[in-house]
């Protein structure tokens, strides 16, 4: 038998529908209770706990305790990146209700991809930064230009903080709904955090869709020279 990483363990986590549903919800970059994840997967709490324990033991999920509650989250950006790639190759689930259609449209328009901005909005902003000369495509990553240094500073974004993080700095992350890259990595994380801080982007309560506020739409179109 070959030695090395056992890819079948990771594959087994996403091959089971309940676990896949929970992992997809956790792509919002937040920590959730077992009850929330059970609801998302449409399974009983005991069943959800079984699957969650399996994924924690497998190194896919991390846990945090707050009071009597235990929260679960994706362990790191590498696991989230694998999930995004799998979602880009997966067939669409059938939409059977108006609510599902509305949620699907919202997620495709703007969402979190773990800890950075994705969907049509994320792709449009990334393409705008390349077009404006703020970012340069560099194989599988992006490189910040001199113009980009000034651009991000004008938005109050600390590039040095992003560069000090122990992860890819500015990765091209394939967007599963747009089939084009959006900005990921540490730079994508600090950009989204700043947009939320400015109240240009707001998180949704129960999905990984995010909302571009009226103020955000006006300012994003101004700064990025793009129509959202």
C-alpha cells in the first residue's frame, strides 16, 4: 500500500449529503452550533453530532466552546479552498421553491468564500482591480502593484498585516458560480473585513450570502469603477 496522505478520508466527508450540507454552510467562515448545522442538513441533532465528531477527528473542523455551547468551524483556509473547488465542479441542486430560488440568487450575487468575498460581486471587484492596475495576475496568485499599495491604503487596508499572516497572500480562488477567479488569501480576508467594517457589506444571518448596502454600492462603484 502507498504511504502518504489518505485522500479517501477527506473525500468521504463530502461524499455524504449531510456532511456536505454542513460543510457548505460553514463556508461562511463563521462558527455554528450543532443544532444550526443539523437544521441546515435536515438531520436530527444526534446524527449531526456523529458527523461533526467524525469531521473534527478527521482534521477538517475545529471547535470552540463558549459557555455551555460548542461551536464548529472549518479548520483553515486550505480546507475551505478544497470545498470551493468541489463546489465549482458539482452539479446544481434542483430548486423546488421560491425561497430556495431567492437564496440561490442571493448566494450567487454576493457571498463569503470562507473569509473573503465571492459570487458575482467578488469576481467583478477582482476583475476591476486587475483592470485598474491595482493587481497583476501572477500564475495562480495576484501581485499588488505600486498603484495597488496606494489604492488599498486609501481604503484603510493594512497590507503588511495581510503579508504577516501564515497563508497565501493574494490567491486566485476559482468561484464556483461564476467559474472565474476572485481574490482570496490573506488579502481577500482583510479586504472583506474592511468592507464589513465600513458597512458597505453586511452578513446575512443564516446563510453565507452577504448584502451590498446602498452606501456600499455607491462607494464600491466609485472606488472600483464598476457597476454592481
